[in-house]
């Protein structure tokens, strides 16, 4: 919701001065500013998308490098087996009226549960980070292409006819 409000405000802050600039220029001897306004708008949007993509890429790379660092499964820490043992007793009950019965599983059973949870969490983080790296990488490449094309186009707009 906050992002949508910020986007609308940015749009209004960008469109209102542009509209005033376009409406004031009615003389034929003044250059038309609409292509410049369009070019700068596309460059600004490409820059914002590029910066957001870079931030998301960095986050995904860190998640992929250390998948268990921020990982927890319903309050259970998966950073080490000892942390798993210490936090599994404090797992929330999710609306149970009666207290949970103590788990009397052997250490071998707990180790097997821990290993299964770790493998599941690592695969989940690996998939999510790979998906994010690919999608944000594509967004970044598209943003770079749009920015580069429109920036060169804007520079050619400033060249007087016949100058080269």
C-alpha cells in the first residue's frame, strides 16, 4: 500500500511540472519538450527499477550463500542441531487449548528430523534465491537496455540538424 501511494505521488510530482511545461510552450519557434520529457521519464523509471533489482539481487545472493542463517521453521532454529534441540520445546502451539505433550523421541530420531528440516529449508532457499536472481537479473538487463537506448536517443535530440 505504501509503495502504491509513493508511486502515485512520484507520478504526480513528475507529470504536473511536465504538463505545465508542455502547455506553456505554444509558440512554433520554441523546441518541443515532449520527447525530452518522455526520454527522461523512461530513464528515471529504468534507473529506479535497476536500483531495486540490484538490492534484490544482493539479498538473494546472501540468502544463497548462507541459507540457514535466517531460517526458522515455526520458531525452531535450524542453524545447528543444538539450537534445534533448544528451540523445539518452545514451538508455538497455534491455538491448542491443552499444553503440548513432551516429545520423548530419541536423539537419533531428532537428528533425522533436524536433517530433513535442514535439507528442506536449504532446497527451498536455493529455489527461491535462484528464481529471484534470474527474474531480477532480467529486470536489470532490461532496465540497462532501456536506459542506454533512451539516454543515447536523448543525446541525439540535443544535436542540431546537420551537425552530425
